[in-house]
C-alpha cells in the first residue's frame, strides 16, 4: 500500500534571524505498510514519528527539504498527489484534539469530512450515520461540541472522520494518549476493524505495549532513523529475535518485562 | 507520616467524588493509586498536596497541619509539565525555582546542560517532565504525589525517570504516591497499592517486589 524508500527530511531553523540552517529530522527511512495490516511506528518523543506522518500527508511547513521517495499503491507520491489524495485516499487522525472545530457539533464535523471526500449529500448522510453508530457515539455525543466530549469520545469522533473518507491508508498519531484502559481498548479495536476492510493503518505511538495488541509489523524509530522493522511477534520473551539493541532495550524496559535498561544498549549509548 | 483521615470531596451539585477516604504514606514508602478516568485520583492527589481543601476530613504530616505558605513539604507532579511551567522562562530559571540541583543529580535525571539556556517551549514533553520532577526535589520536600508523570514517555525514558527518582527518594527517605493507570508499573514501584472506585478506596492485592 505504502512504500517509503530512503526518506530524509530537514527543516530550517534560525540561530540568528538573518541566518538559516537545516536540522535533519528524518534520516533515510525505509519501510513499507501492507494493505489489511496495522503497522506500528514506535519510538521516544522527538524521534520524528509525527513528522513522518506529516511528511506522508504533505503537511510540512514551507522550506522543508525532502529526500528519498514514497510510493502509494506503487505510484510515486509527490506533493501534488499528496494534496489530491489527502482526505480521500489518505487520512490522518491527528494527535491533538484541538484539530476539531470548537464551534461545530461532532456530527457536522464527520459530515463535512465525508463531503470533502467527495460523497454526494445523501450517501454522505448515510455513511456518517453508520460511522457514528459504529464508533458508539450516541445522540448526545453527536450533538455535542468538542469541549463537551471526553477525551475518548473526541478520539472516536476523529476516528469516525477518518473512517468516512473511505481512505485506504489511515495514519493514527498517538490515538490513545491520556485514555483509560477501557477507552483505549475501544479506540484500538476501531483501528483494527479498519484493516478487516482491507485498509492499511499506520499506528504512531510511544506506547509499545498497547501498540503490540493490534500491530502486525513494528518499525522502531530512534533520533530520526529507522532502527528496525520486525514482526510484532518478535516482541516476546526476552526479545532475543530482535536485531537491534535499541529495540531490545525498549522491550526490556517495559514494566511487565525486565524493567531494566538492557546492558548491551546501555554500553552502546553510554546510558548513565 | 503523611496521613489523610476520612476525606470527602464534592463538586456540587454532583454527588461526592469520594467519601471517607483514609490513606497513610510513611517516610520512604511508595504507595500506588489506580482508578478509572474521572474516579478522582488526581483530585485526591491535589488534596494531599494542599492545592484544594477537602469538604470534610483532615490531612496531617507527623500529626500536624502543614503551612501552605512557602515551599510545601508535599509536592504535586502533574501529568502535563507544559502547564506547570512558565513557557516564557529559560529552562535554568524553571529548574532553579526552588533550589539549585547539583550537577550530579542533573546528570542522573538525564538533563543535558545545553538545554539550560533554551526557552522552555523548545523541550519535548519527556524532557520537560524530568526538569519538573527534579525541580520538586528541593530540600524540605518530604512527600511527592506523582500524577501519571510517565504516561507520555516511551519505555526507556520512563524507566530512566523512575530509576533516578527511586535512587533519590531512597537517599532522602521521601514518601511517594504514584498515581497511574498502569497496573504493571504500580506493581513494579509500590509495595502497597490502592484502587479508587465508586467513591471508595480499595486495597489492591499485595504483591512483593521481585
């Protein structure tokens, strides 16, 4: 569905206001996301996970320097094509709940998303109704403004908006932050359900343990680089089948596992 | 000993968030608190730190009330560090707000010296969280309320934060209340654990640290 080859990204910054420098944020990333699967991208904050999502969606600020290439359904994904496809074939569930329009009821926002994707008014109405029911948003939630929604409900509204676009690639950026276990389960189930319709889901998260509940493949990112892409099943036991020390360290640091810093990784990174 | 006796708290006109909640934390002890969203975990934490007044009940340290003036002996560490600092300040000013942490301690918390002269907003959430935790460890502080402080951290950063805090808390006999959704994390950190549900505090099963 999506193939990324040697993707690099540098963004400008201004150490003095008349001087421009570039900082590398993504460094030669390569991996591919298969249709009908959940591909998790995990890593620490600042690893470049969200920038990767914004790069694929074509939402970068002006002056960004891009290298490498992306292919969507085996066709190069350049900036004009990103513009044409986003909101239709490509959908993003953003990290921030402030992406919702604070002055619109949730059912209207979902309806707008469907209309933007090119659905006719009548079929949009029907799709929206189905999507809202699918994500268990009741009458009160449908008529609520964003500030009246709980965190979990707002996430489900954003997921419903991505759902009605009929996109074949959905990128979810940290969809479970700040949710309690029941709500988190519901959001993750909703994402897993998308793959059963043959869609691809890219799940961006720092929360390795919960991402593993639904992921088929996992890409581990560290400081803008792709450290390792492995099957989700490699994250078990002591993680001995994982190739990189960083991925193993990430796995071992979980409270349900060793809860220690992997010694090999500690040596490599001079961890205090 | 930090002691809360028969606390009640209500946001009128709603029914009370909790009633008759009693809790003690000995010096040097780690206590865990879990509960669903909206159960009142954070409110209980804020009451213990003296940010809010309970509707009924009392909070004592070694049997005495604590003053809400100056440095408080109970420090509350909130989930979102961005909201606990002045975004216009430099990192070093935030860090040294209550005391000047020695360099060794800065290193133990993974705080890099090149951050110090940068504005606060240029740090990521995880970096800022470590600044906020170290800031709260001023001499005179005896109890910490850690309210979901590692939820937004990746596993390695989370572990490094807890290891640094554990070492310092042991050295200074700090009592810590860890509030989290993550049962596995609480099992790792705390000998005694409670679950807040239906306005009551229930003891979670006892589990020895491995």
